[in-house]
């Protein structure tokens, strides 16, 4: 019995490491295969162990940078990402705080609503947009008209990130302390809540950016030349360069999440309530602002 216990104990220590190694290989090997196809100037039929280090080059990727339309597509995706992040935070941050403070019983219903983009595919949303397009050309003809639709697509990720940050706070105590010191709602949000939600805000912003940089269906159907649309068309002409761009986009997205991890670790996460409350204004003896 003691021997079985020792074996189980060793497996309990080694088992999680084996699972992590297996998961890493599951994700890394396809990426390595994509990298070899995109960055090696070797015929596909000759790709093997003997040619593993032969003729690696970024020529296909750098050549795409000079393609007509690449700069415009990249700049449009950047503008869409910035606009989507700003609109998402402006809508969801006050909403999530209000739900937690005023109607906590509605939290489950709000979470259900934010899951609807999972249930309804993007192509169904595009079909609805096409139906109403003749009546809203003043808006849908703009390249930035994709922003509100991207906000909807990012809801499952952004709301849960903010909700997790709010759950980690003693929100009611923090708000009551701020209000008792004479701060208005704007000051409370800016100087008491946002500093404590910084990690959640950064996380939701990066997730939103990843959604925008990876969304293809809406942009393609609505004839918007975003970065994913450009990569799909370029891949038809130059398969190696197209897959190289896709790999580069994946690396940039991964770097964003790595940066998020570093920022979160430096900030120490949410929950530094005393630091935020110390930065509140002095008590207003005349009443709340």
C-alpha cells in the first residue's frame, strides 16, 4: 500500500508537468509547421529533418509590407481596434459597475446577454446588416461603421474581464468611502475605481484588440479592406507570404498578452484599495459634489 501511495504521489507531481508539456507541443508543432512553410524557401515536398535549418528568410513577409493596400488595411484595423476599445470601455465599465452596485440580481441575466455573440454567428449579424443597409447608408458606408459590431463580438470577453475585476473588489465599501469623502460619481470612477480595475481594463482592451485584428467575416462581406481581409487575398496570390503575415499577427497578439501578464504582475492585480482611497479629494463639508 505504501508503494502505491509513493507511485501516486510521484505521478501527482509529474502528471501536471506532462499535461503542460503535451499542451505546449499541441500548440507549438502546428505553428512550427506553419513557420517552416511560410519562412523557408524550400519546396514543400522537401521539408523534413534534413532541411530544418535551410534557407530561412523573411522575404515573403517583408514583401507583403510593400504590397499596395497593406498600409491602408493595417491603419484601418488599428483605427477600428482603438475605436472598439474606447466604445467598449465607455459602455461596459459603467454598466458593469451599475449592475454590481444597484441590481446584483440581474448579473446572471447580463452575463447571459453578453454570451449571445457566441450563440448567434457573425454571418447572421452580417445578414441583418445587409437587410437594413439601404435605410442606413449614411452610417454603413463609413469604414468605421464596423466598430459597434465589433463591440458586440467582443462582449463575451470584455464583460467577463471587467466582471472578474469588480468581483475582486469590495466595491460597495470603496464607493461609499469615496462618496463620504465628498467625491462625485465621476471622481469616484476616475480616482477610486479605475486604478483598482486597471488590470481588468488592460486585459479587456487587449482581448478586444485581438478580436478586431482577427475578425474576417464581417469585414469581408461588408467589403472592408481590413488586415484580415488583406491577408486572405494576399494568401491567394502568395501563399508563403500570406501565411507569414498570419504567423506574424499571431506572434504580435501573443506578445500583447505577454505584455498584459507583465503589467498585471507589476501592478499587483486588483485589490489595492487603500492606495486608491488615499488619492481621493479632501472631505467636502458642504455635501457631496
